[in-house]
């Protein structure tokens, strides 16, 4: 069982690949070799986040009203539900080689800046402590 590819409309994309896919790391169709991904828009700024926020709210309110900590289990349940929603309902966007390259470069720049910032932080700590 696989998910329909937006390029060839055949079932060529694995569930895990779709779940894990992003603009820099798209899923590959086993039928046509083209790549596609779930956009940040449909992953974060859409129904999955609404599911998470709803169940966090209900879980916390129920905990406050009943003092029963088991209601906090609604939070991981909501996360699971939101991830299932992504796999089964979020649309796949077509990815082009040019876009993938650009998004990978942006990702690499971001990671480099992050590592640079962590390095600077520790360097300053060492200088300050001496
Ligand atoms: Zn395909």
C-alpha cells in the first residue's frame, strides 16, 4: 500500500517517506522517480497544528478541572493524530531539482549559522571564566 504521487498519479510513495518528507528532503516516487513533499504550510500552519492545540487545551483544562493527570495523555494522542493526518490527508507538492538544491543550501546555511552560534557561545564562556 502506497500513496498517490502528484507527478504520475500512481501509488508510488511510501507512508513513512511522505511523513518524513520536506522541501529539502522530498519523498521519491517508486513509479516515476519524481520527488514530492508535504509543505510546511500544510504540515505546521494547518489542520495538524489545530489538532495538537485542541487536544493540548482539552487535556490541560480537564486536568485542571478533575485533578486527573491521565488527561495529559491527550497531548501525545493529539500529536499521533496530527501525524496520521499528515500521512493520510495532507497534500503532496511537486518538487523540482532546482528547488530541492536551493532548499538544501538554505538548510546547510542555517545549520552552519547554528553551529557557529553554539561555538561562539562556548568561546565566550571560556573567555569570561578565565
Ligand atoms: Zn510518480
